[in-house]
């Protein structure tokens, strides 16, 4: 199953590419990227809340394994969302 792990944080640090080593070693990382700090909605207005700083796309057995793997990554001070990717 594929899961998108979204990292939100106020700090401007490269989260996704720095902390993905454990996921690479485990062979579950499909993609990772850091995102630009500014975020705008469809009308061009700046969005509120902590911006998305990066993401990991992982392929694991189930949601529990996704949560366990993300718990091992030191992302303190961040909000992490784990969402299953729909199979089309």
C-alpha cells in the first residue's frame, strides 16, 4: 500500500530530503521532496497555518507500518499527516 506522508512546520528547514535515509535503507521510499515555503490558494491568497515543508511517498504493508516508520524519524515540532494513496 502506498502512503503520502506530509510534513507541516513553521521552521524553514529541508525536512523531506534530510530525514529520508531510514526510509531508503528500509527500501520503502518511492519519492521525497522539500517544497517551497510560500503557499497560495486558487485565488492567489496566502494560506493560513503551518505550511507543507515536504513529503515522502512510501510503499509499506499497511497503515500501522507507515505510522511506525514515521515515528522513527525525528520530526519534532512538526505536524505529520499520513494518507493512503488511492488505487486507480
